[in-house]
C-alpha cells in the first residue's frame, strides 16, 4: 500500500502569488525603456539576460534586479541615466516588500493535511523567502522549511536524506513541472502538478507520461488525491 | 565533564579568504568614483548604504553589488554613466567567480578533528556559498552545511534543533564576535573567536567577559583547545 511519510509543498505560485509581481515589474521596466523597443522585445532581452545570469546569480529578486540593470545598460548602449537605474532599484525594493497573498484553497488543504509531515520546499533569495514564510502565517504548519539554491534531483535527495524520508514515500506538490515535479519523479517519488495561470517560461517543461505524476486544478483537491492514492495502494 | 557533540565552523575568513575580495572591489569602486570624493568618504557612504539595505538584501555579494550601484547614483546625483554602472556589475561578477583560498591551518585542523561531527555554518547568498563550499574541496569533512540568512541566536537554535544537538554540548568557531561567538554563548554554547586581519566593520562587537569564550590566533590551535576543554571538564 502506498503511504506518504511526508508531503513537500512549493511556495511561490503554489501557496502564494509570486510571478504576478515579476510581471508587474517587467511591465514597468518595459515602460521605462519604451524609447528603446517594444515591450515584447525588451521583455525578451531581459529574459535572455536573466537566463544567462542564472548560474551566477541564482533565482530570486536580487538577481532579477541586477539583470534589469544590465539589460537597461545594454539596450541603451550605456546611455541609460542614473535616475532611471535608481527607478529600477526602487522597483526591486517594491518587489522585496510586496505583501504575501495566499492562493485560494491552500490554507484549507493544509488544515485537512494537519498531522502529516509537511515540508515547505522553495528556491530563491534566502532572506526574501524567509520573509514570505513568516508573513504567510503558515510557518507553523510545516515540520521543516527548506530554501534551496536550485530544485535539482540532488538538492531534493539532500532534503530527503536530512529528514530521513524515502523517495518512494514522498510526494512533492507545485506549479513548476521542471522544478517541483520532474526531479522528484526521477528520484522515485510522486509529483503533483498544480499549474498556475502565470508561470515563468524558465519553469516550463513537457509533462512526462509517468504513472506517479498527477495534476490538480488547485490546492483544494490535494487532500482527496492523497487519500485516494493511499487507499488505492 | 564537558564534551562537544558537534563543532560548528564559520567559513568566510575562518576557513577561507573572503573579506579581502570585498576590500579589493571597494578600492576599485572608490577609484571609479574618484571625481566625487576621497576613498574614505566613498567607502563610508557605501558602508552606510550597505547597512541600511541589510534588512532588505541580507548578506552577500548580490546585495553588495546593488548597494554599490545605489551609492554610485547617489554620490553623482544621478550623473553616473551607464558604462560605469556596467563596470560595477563586472566587479561583482569577478567577486562571484573568485577562487577559494583556504586559510593556513584550517584543513589540518579538520583532519585532526575528523570523526567528530563538524557542521559548516555560514551566511550570505545561497548559490555563492554553495559554490565556495564545493570549490573548497572541504564539503566531505562536514556532517552538514547550513547557510543562514543571518546568524542570530534563533537561527543557531533552529540548526541545533534540526541536528538534535544540545547548546551546552556545541562549540562554534569563527572570526566574527558578533555572528559566530556571541549568539552561541547566549544559547549556552561555547564560542571560539579566531580573529582575521580583515573583518568587516559590521561584524565587530565587544568581546564579552564570558567563561565559555575562547580566543585562538588561528585554526591550527583548535584541536588542542577542544582536547583541553574536554579534559578539564
């Protein structure tokens, strides 16, 4: 019989809004540079810069800010003005202070799963993720909070090892096929994909045809899925 | 009898060089802005900006880069040129790629302490600290690597709790009185202060008069201190 010793939950765009703040900032960034290209072209350049910088900066708002500054310099051939760069820093400061907006159904699902070993597993800037966990009011629901540099199979394996959890008895839930689902399936665990309307291009990956991959429309359906999988054995 | 179940080791400027890279970059930053003030004044402004931004950005090179950009804009009343901002981003990129230079005596001390439960405890950018741990070649020596947003008593308490270690049987070793020693003394642990010639002003704190505070000149003396404290009971 299948039984889950622990359930891992992604945070950004699984428990609370995140990508929407990046999109708002991206739109303001494009408006700031409107003399230098149309919004799609500028957003494309920004994405390319972010992708190229990922190995150096990792995930998170500070790296996004640095990539915006770099893109602005490159797009203007260095003619960007200091006050415009200052505006980019202000946009980043607003992101770093944004309120935490829980997604519908998440808290009720955590209530229904209370008593189980729940682990919050996220990636990005350490200080920003810790701020959001605290502001969410959800910290007490979790047996552990793991903030990773990247969500690779190796990183998940380290988390499972630290908590003494067998991958076969672990379920990971999140909105990123690439970061939340596929690495856990690779380790032998169960992956639950809950797509969000807004998901960063980088996080997209083709859904594998896999017997331990499940898809839900929102967090509210999670407790039933867990019960169903355990009953089906 | 005193016995240590685990020994925590700071990394930056305890096991390997770190502050020296910040100082080199700071000097280049001051040279870049030489028309706008003497080096001490510019470095002072940068320090003030960094300190004001700590709550927002946390520790690490990305926050330092953003603080350099902000300081450059403010010091020039927004007249800084794009190519100079680009130079600041390049300085940051060099820092993020700097080689890991082990401090003398560290590796031999870890050899002498092999078999003990050693935990690397550091703070800063997740991805940068992970890079340095990997590049140091020392990762295998540690039962755990903990990268914290800040080294507060609460953060140390979470680490000890996660590893099942009693504070009274924990020793922390590092070059920062403020971050490595005082919080651990507060929890009831033992603190070993190994000052480094270069230490960021922010990390300075007055040494408390405390029976569980010990000072060494370098890591080479650590194994003897551990043996002596355990023998003395």
